[in-house]
């Protein structure tokens, strides 16, 4: 019984070490969907609305929240983040 329990713990520990949650080096995306943030790449359609934000360019990965209507970017929440944040 103790041997089986030990093997079970060993397998779980190995699985946790071998299967990281995020890409290496992508630790600070600044929030999650649980915090109300979305992540997406900037498109040509987005540039008109987001052009004033520093570092914004087509293909850049951004973190943002939606406005109260839920259809547009909340401009104050938009931030350019590492590309790995947009990879699911």
C-alpha cells in the first residue's frame, strides 16, 4: 500500500514538473480572463481606435478590457504585452 502511494505521488510530481502551465519567459501578461482582461493581436481595423497607444502596431499583442457596452476597447486598459500572452 505504501509503495503504491509513493509511486502515485512520484508520478504526480513528475507530471507537474514536466508540464508547465505557460511558455517559458511568459510570466507577466498582467492579468487573466478572471480579472476581466482579454488578449488579442492588433488588426488593421483596430489601428484607428488604438493608434494613440505607445508601441501599438499591426500584429502586436495587447491586453485590454471591454467598455461598459462590451463591444469596444476600454482605451485606458489597453497595454502592449509580450507576444506569448496571445498564444493560447
